[in-house]
């Protein structure tokens, strides 16, 4: 469809100019030509043909020029790189100009050579020859001009051309620096286009002939580069338009023009006629594509493209019709010469004359010439500047807003809140910190794409509360600022209602719940108020609450946690972390045959710090592995000493969820065994049910690897977690520890006795050893003995002891130990 429209367009142009060809403006000069090989002397030529001629490279032509001249007029020739010899009616040589700009008797003006005439009707004979090594070909162009204007324009024209080239090269080199810094191909193409266009302008103006005697090969390279420059121009526009217009007819038209320009450059040294036809075709459709693209870009609101294409308007308005005519004349001439079709040869002359006439009707002068040459580079530079402006706006918006949800980010929200508080003096304000519960599980289970959609959904719901200002801090963390605390209950109620029902996210029904922390806003210290809201949120999450308000104690606890963190690292390095051992006794032999390693922190100022004060914090911050590593080293050292003294016992060490979440500690165990000289069979790792069930795939692999290394494994706090018998059957454990909640007052009721007895029977059926921990009374111990439990442990039997105390008191019977405790 697009090709058909294009053909119809050219058909209309063809018919219109064929109809009106007879009305072409007649020249003021009468020009005849003769191109016979024997015509050495124009005075001896007997047969002259009317009009201009095609000068072949191997055959010069004589032109007889007759006209009536006024005083001070010039006979002017536009012949870049041609050889010109001018004679009078007597056959005398009155002027000569060569391809290198050398002249005798003629005035040189850029690409033009001129001869000053006298008043009256005169006849001149001009011999025009094309050098054999000149590839570029142009029709002879003969006209008249005023000698005063000619001489006055000479220096002005050279200055104008130099200025145009300087501006193009300036645009080009600035773009080159941008390309070197940013590595965007648009800038490189813009540089090549400007540099090649500047070279071609300097050539086509004739200054290259006037100022330098360049070789014809160098000149041809410049002309060749002009078509390469047009190709770069096309690539530049394609790169600019490809996003919004890639499937448009104008885009494919521009692609077609680029192919024509590339073919022009390729065929430049192969077939000159094909070169002219391809160049004519490319130029004729080039401006059409630009015009359509400009209109499309304007409709789409793509102002970067619109600004760039505005620079082509002068060429589109003033030069496109001429290019169409020139293209038609070239195509007709090609058909006429290639196929000897006289009709096309005649029409080529008609279109050629119309082309010349159309040029005479174009606006003249330095302004229009400069506008044509510099409009596009200047406007394209403006489009790049506008594009940079848009990118800067994006950067600023990204710096101030969250790119995923479009909400204000933390810094922007704090700045807006501070600005509002400084401008208003109304009721007290509040800030709410909102966090999505179990968001990491959504990401892990459903993927990050669904997680992003959940964030957008939550942001949309929060932003729907118009009387509160909403922003996103990071990840699943949001803030809401309420400038009227009298609406606090209303906001709490709306938050509860917004997340009361599951949400449909990408076809997945997800139960989204939130935790909220609230703090009052302090004018002048908004940042601290936001931190207070986060502390309240952290407290709500730790206490499994939906909502919590900030209290000063929360800040004190946070400071204490930070103090513990810094001191805990120092404690591990300086040996303040010590291992205590709680004896484990065989209920049948009444002898101690093992111990559980318990951690104690001997602080130099605070004394002994309970594990409850630092273990939860160490687990939440990931520093528990350092403590576990310290306990394992002490347990290995102690067990190696006991075995060496003939008192081998099993020492149990607790492993946390964090310890089983990576391979770091696991990879260090073989080297730790080798350094201590301990046996893996003398150590038992206690794993809680919840730790074993977390990320069961990788955790189960690590548990099996521990068993392969020879360590004993025990399920700690059995019955309090959520493991299934299937998982218990898969684990390579040899022991379970029944939690104290089942041991406490186990003798008091039938239900408690039945529950504990069923757990013991199940463990025996699975051929697992049984440890009852937390035995604190004689009645509990007596009932445990009736169940034939393998091992007992608790304060009734022995409290945790230091290594020295353990060695002194526990290598004996259970009766002796009880007597010592009493």
C-alpha cells in the first residue's frame, strides 16, 4: 500500500510537469552545442545543436553562447573541477580555467568561473572538458551576473561558507565528546554527519579549488563521503524514531531512502549513471519520509523527534520539489540512454529545465543558504538538549519518588512533611510506619514479579486514604503521615478494612496483612519521628501485634541492642563467652554419660549475662553463628581432653536456624575436628523442630551431611514445633529431647501421663533414644523412671556447671550428684 501511494505521487508530479513543460521560463542566453570529436576549432563547426549537452569524460564539447549584455555583467560558468576554455568571435582564447582553480583572463568565485563582458550583443565559444580522473559529473550551468555584485559577494561568500563549516564542526566535535563519555551511537552518527557535510559544503562551494590544489582523488573521496554522510543522517533519524515509529510507513520510507544512499556510495566507483539514479531516488523520498515522521511525532507528542524534524522544514519546503524534478530528469535520462528511448530523453531535458527554473524561484541570499545548511544540526542539537532535560526530570523524579509505586520516597516524604509542619500550625500530627507481613515468603514462593505487584497493590490501597500523605521507604516498608491526630482512630479503622479481605494479584489470591507502628511528629525533627515510628513497628512485629505506639523505652532497648552487638563481638574475641555443662544421666545405670553445652557471658562489668538477654538478638542479627562456632570449639576441646583421660562422654551443642541456613559453619567442622583432636561421635548437635523445617530442601541436605561427618543428631524441644512424622522418619537423627512443657507436672493428671507415655512409645518404635529435659522435682523424676526413658536432665539432678566443676562432680553416680546438690 505504501509503495502504491508513492508511485501515485510520482505519477502526479510527472503528469503535471509534462502538461506545463512548454511554459518553462526561457533563458536570457541562446546556447548551442557541438560535441563532435573533430571539432577542434569552433569557427569551423558547421552544425550546431540547440541547448545544453551532456559532456562526456573522453569527449569535450563546444558551446556557442549568444546574448545581449549590459555594462558590468559577467558570463558565468558553474563548473566544479572542469576545464574551461573561452574564445571570442575571432577564435582567440580570452580565458582559461582548470580543474585546480588555475585561471587566466577569468574571475574565480568558488565553483564559478566568470568573464566580464561589454555592452551589446556578443557571441562566445566555450570549450568544456571533464578530466579523465574526475568521477563527479554535473551539467554545464551557464548564466549571467553583475560584475560588481560578483566581486562584492566573493569574500562574503567565502566567509559564509567558512562560518557554516565551523558551526557544523563545532556541533560535531561537541557530539563526539558526548559519545566518548556516554557511548551512545546517536552522538557518533551526529558527529560523522556534521563532519562529512562540512567537508562536502567546502567542496561544493568551490573553495577547495580556489585555496588548495587538491588531487582529484581526494575530491572524489569528499564527494563519496557526502553520500556516506547522508547515510549517517538517515541512521541518526532511524535511531531517533525507531521507538515510536518502527512500524510506520514513514519509517520504512526512511529505510528505503537509506538503502538508496548506501547504494549511491557503493556504486560511486562502479557505474556513475546508477549512482545518479540512486542518489536522485534517495533524495526525492527522503524529505517525504521526514515530513510524515514529523506529523506522526507531533500527533504522538514526541517533542524530541518534532524538534529534530523541524530542522528539515527549510529543505522540505524549498528543495524537495527541486529534488523530485532532478530525480525525474535523471531517471528519464537513464532510461533514454540505457534503452535508447527517445521519449525519456526528451522528458529528461524537460525535467532538467524545470529543475533549473525551480532553483531560480527559490529564496536567495546568505540567510536562506545558512538556514538550509544549519537548521537541522542546530535543531537536532536542541532536540538532544531537550532529551537531556527530560532525562534530568526523570532523574529528579526517581530521586524523589519510588519508581515502582510512584509514591514519594523516604527523603521526599520527610522533606514534604517538614515543609508542611513549618507552614501549618494546626493539630498535632502523627506518622505511621507500615510493613507487609511475610512479604519475603511471597517473593520466595510466588516470585519477585508477583511481589512487585503486591507492593503496587498495597501502595494503591494506602494512597486511597486521601487525608494522609503516603510514601514508600524501601522494600515492603511504607509511611503514612497524618496531619490531624484527631483522625487517628479513623485511619486505623480504614487500614484494618483495606486489608481485611484477600487480594487478587495476577490470578493469585493472597492474604495481605500489615503491621503498623505509630509515633507523634515533632516539628523540626521529622527524621527522628520517622525513626520512632519504625521502632514502634519493630516492637509490634517482635510481639506479634498488629499495631503499636512508640514509647521511650523502645529507644532505650534499641540502644541497648546496639551496645550488646558491639560488646558481643568483643566478648567472642576476648574469651568472655564461656561454656557451661548441664549433666545428662542414664535413668537405669544412674551414671552421668553426657552433657549439654550451655553458653554463658562473663561480662567484666555486668557479671554473668543470661542467654535470654543476648541470644534472641544474636539470632535476629545473624551473629549467632559466631557464638555457635565458639561453643563447638570449646565442646571439641573438652571432649578430646575427656577421651584422653579415659572419661569419654557425649557433649550436645545447639544449632540455630541461622547455622543451618548456610554452609559456612558446616565447611569448617572437619578442620575444627582436626585441630582439636576430637571425635565427631563424641558430639551431638541438637536441632529444633522449627529449624529443621525451615527451607526443608537445603536444610535436610545439611543435616544429612552432618550425619555423614559422624556427628550425632538430636531433635530438641520435641513436640513444640510443627514437624511431621514423615520428616522425622527422613532425618538421620538418633535422639529426641522431650520438651519441658510435657515433663512439668507429668505425674499430676492422667492426660499428661498418657501424652508423655505416647511420645515415649513412638520414639521407641522409631528406635530413637529419649532425653527428658527440665526434670525439677522428685515426683517428675520418679514418673520418668517408670517410662524407662534413656536419659534425664534437669535442675533436680544438676544445675549447669563450669568445666572444672563438671569434672569434679559428675564422674560418678546420680545418687552422689543429688546428694551434692542437696
